[in-house]
C-alpha cells in the first residue's frame, strides 16, 4: 500500500532521484564501480555474465550504503506518510 501511494503521488520518483544524488555525493557509485571492475578483472570478461555480476554486486552495494543515507530516506518516507490524509485515516494518526 505504501509503495502504491508513493507511486501514485510521484513521491517515489522524487525519492529515487534524491537517493541517487546522495549515493553519488557519498562516493557509493564510485566504490561500486571499482568493485565491479575488480570482479571483471578477477574472473575475466569472457567468464562473467550480467547475472553473475549483479549477484556479486548486490550484497556489496547494499553494504556500502551509508547509515545516514538510509536514515535520511526513511525519515523522508515517514514525513510523507505523516502528511498523507489517506494514510492517517488508515492508521488512525
């Protein structure tokens, strides 16, 4: 329900753009790119496919997201929901 509400209002796209910017600012994108290149060099370009690469990158990518970026995103989602009339009615706020 929350994801649907975020999509309907366009808030999801705004949050995604905000998250992308924060990840760039903190160096996450560069770190993940370095890790990706490291994997490709270790395994060889001919020996790796997209699925294998994504499988290795996902856990590392999640682990590299700074706590403050996660907390900021969660705070923004909470603020959005606290100001949404439908959510207030549903949850009793």
